[in-house]
């Protein structure tokens, strides 16, 4: 199973739409906040969408973090601003471990990240919108097979 991962669209859905078109076999999307309501545009596509609000979603009625399982893999999803992810990932990793998660998916920094801590995948797809703070717009793909994450990768603008 492949999962598309987005964050920080800030109202700009061009990359999201291109990624959805480029990966028609994908049926699950993770969204790590900042304009979580942007994912409403995907509701008619039959996708399962997990989303959280970020620091720019103050008035939206979405959870700040979620813990859920997909095909035997537990995910911890948050925006990251509550865990100081612009400066370090230790607090995020500790919270994911506390949740029993195999992966922590986050955003906020507008910079992609794919690393691990204590066996937990720490994955930031980067900024899918145009307000990238000098980084290229990007999104992520996580692959699961047999109850394990087999691949996690970042895709930049124009890649499939």
C-alpha cells in the first residue's frame, strides 16, 4: 500500500492535485496541518484522509494530533509546532514512542525530512504549497507491506 503525505498547503493545491493524478492507485492521504480544510477538495475522490490542524488552523475543528493504524503500522500525526520541530526532533520522537507509533508524520518547518530515532520513522513531507521559505514544494510517499514501512520518500515539484 502506498500513502500520499502532504503538509503546509496554505491554500495552494496545485502540487496536491498533480500528486493525486500521478498516483491514481493511492487511496489514503495524510495531511500534517496548516490549512487542513484544503483537504476538503479531496473528499469526493473516495480517499481515506487523516488530517490534523497546524498553527495556521486556529479556528478549524480538527484534532491537533492523531494516532491510528494503517495495515498494521501505527502512525502518530501532528503538525509539529507543539514539539519544537524547527529546532530538534527529540520531543516528537518521544511522543511517537509514547504512542507506540512506528512513524511520526509532521510538518511546520516547510523543509522535508526523512530520518529515524530509536527505530521510529520521523517524516516531514515538506511544504506542498507555494510558501516554501526558499525550499522547493514537495510531498511524501510512504509504502507499507506486510505490516512494515518498506519505503518512505520525498518527491519534489515535477517528480512522480
